[in-house]
């Protein structure tokens, strides 16, 4: 294992990035319901004004 300051910073930064990525994945997938599709709303067309 690297004992130099550069090596320690590299290992620590890599661990922090992996931890942050895993937390983002976990929090991003909580509460999703795969049984129902996502509700997409589209704006309705307004009727043309009479001429």
C-alpha cells in the first residue's frame, strides 16, 4: 500500500467518491414505485378563437 501523502489522498478521495455515489444511488431509488408508470402531463391545446 502507498504510504506517501499523495497515495493517502488518492485512496481517501477514491473512497469518498465511491461513498457519495452509492449514497446518491440509494437515495435516488427510494420511493420509486415500478408497478405504476410515471405520470406524464402534457399541456392541452386551447381551442382556436372564433373568427
